[in-house]
C-alpha cells in the first residue's frame, strides 16, 4: 500500500512538471517528464496504471506531438516484458487507441497491429489476425523503410492465403511490383528522403530485399497453385532460381530447377511456355539433371511421345517431388501431365498430316477413337489448332487458322498480281501494234 502511495505521489509531481513544460512549449522537458512517468509505472510493474497514464497524458490539452511519439515508442519497449498475454494485448490496444488517426505515429501503429496480429494468429484466430492487418495501408507511409513496407504487405498476403481468401490475397499482392526487387541496394542508400520526410531505418528483424523476394514468390506459388496456373508457378520458380544466393548453391538450385522443368511440362502449349522451354534448355545447369533435360527435349522435338514408356521412366521422379522443395505437384498433376503429352502428340500429327483417319489418329495417340475425338475437339475449342472432323467418313482435316486480316491481305496481293499482269499485257499489245504499224509504212 505504501509503495502504491509513493508511486502516485511521484507521478503527481511529475505530472505538475509535465504541465509546466507543456504550457511553456518545452519539447525536451515534456518528453522527459512523460517518459519518466511511464518508467515509474513499468518499474513498479503496475500495468493498469501504465495504461491509464498513457491514455491520460495523450489526451492532455495541447499535448505536443513529440511527447506522444516518445511515449508510444517507450511503451512499445515494455510489450515484451509483460507478465501474460492478456496484459500484453491490453497494452497494445491502449497504444493503438492513442496512435489511431495520428500520422506522426503511423509507423508505430503499424508495428503494434503486426504484434497484435501475431498474438491472434498464435491463438488460432487467423481470420481476426488477417482483418487486423488489412486495416493498415502501409504503402501510403512515406517515412517507413521500403523493406519494412514490403514485409508488412507480404504478411497481409500470407494471412489471407492462410484463411483461403484468394481474391483479397491477389489484390494485396498487386501492391508490390516485382521490379522493386531488382533495384540496386547501394543506390537506394544514397536517397535518404522520400517526399519531405526522413525515411526510418527498418528494424533488425526485417529480412533483406533478396530474402523478401524469395518470400514474395513463395507466396505467389501458393496463390497460383490454388488455380493450378502452371505457367505462372513456373515463372515464380524461375524468379527464385535467379536469386544469386540460390544460384550459387547446388543444394538450393537443383530442387528449384526440377520444379521449373515439371511445371513447364505441365503448362499448356503457348508462346510463353515455348519461350521458357527453350531458355531453360539453354541453361548449362540442366546438364546436372539429365533425365529432365531429356524430358524437355522430347517436348521440343516434333515426334510422337509414347505415354506409357514416359510415365514408366518418370514415375519415380514424380513421386520424389513430395520430399523436395515446394512438396508434391498435386493430385491433379499426373492427369494434367498425360493431357499435355496427348496435346503434344496431336500438334505433332497436325504438322505432318493435312488429312488423317480418326482410327489412325487414335492409334498414334494410344487412345480409343472416342477419347481421341474428345481431346482433339477440346484443342479446337481452346484454339490451340484448327481441325475439322468428317464423322461419317471418319476423317480429320487439319488446316491453318486464318483471321479476317490474313484473308483481306491475300485478296489484296492477288488483285495486285492481276493488275500487274493486265498492265504488262497492255504494254506488250501496244508494243506489237507499234512494230506492226512501222512495218506497214516501210
């Protein structure tokens, strides 16, 4: 009881000093007075008094911004010293109330919310933690370090993915441009200002830009895996593969390169897939994975691939991925792999045949006639190739797709050739007539 009385009397004295300093506009004196009041409460371990004093001092008439900032920053150091979770949450909520709507302590508020979200996540309240984090738009904070901003947004994306809110995860991920990871850090240090505010140094626990790049692409892989968007997953692994620390260490780049190869094979055939396929084949590191090099070569070679022999060769490798980086390729991947091989084979057939019977096509694809027709029809619908099926005759006719511009251009070229022939013919007729007239005169 005596200690409580001593604490109250000491705080009363300091409050009088704080009032005099505040009214006099003495910034240094006011800051010293408010921080000493908080220090006394902390040393006495009176957490209720600490919360009350923070609220009371922040609401004082004409309270200086610098004093509020100093008070919030000092109280944040006490969070980890709290005896239990309830006390910690109460202190964080008090500081959140004080910093709400005050632009000069926006960075501190963002850090407080991140701490509170971490506690909520630890309690299993993922949705509540995600909602808390989404309240803060750190991309508008001019004084916050770039790496801290990125780390905060990535935490928002991770929590959205954990609660399976894929739409919001995509919206939040778009706040980070992949180009931001390509900036040279040495040049960034020469620019200490952003707008009119000094940019604060990022806390020690914030990862470096290259580590954040890896985290970003790992989260994007999680997002694209939800939709089985294989080509985008491949591009994410490609970006991780290009990180210097990964490329220098075979233990890290081998599993990443394996994933790049698998997702290239699983991706539907299009110009981007073809470009990535050829650039990956040119990679010297691929010689360390001869099986995967052979797999990619089979895809760029215009030859029919036998699915049974391919699956027998790569079945073991497919199962091994469960223990590799990123885990297994998913239940649907094996079906999609077979689908891609069938599509490749149909494209090969369309290169060598202008007309082919359905029976022969089914034999080449190692499928029944019904399945071969279904796969061919799906490719025509997706505009992967042009084909017409004469079902009564059982014949497939492959033809090159022509758009309206191509048709008009061919008409224009034909007309030009026709007019050129007419002009030459007229010239020859005129020439013959002149020669004939000259001969008559003689």
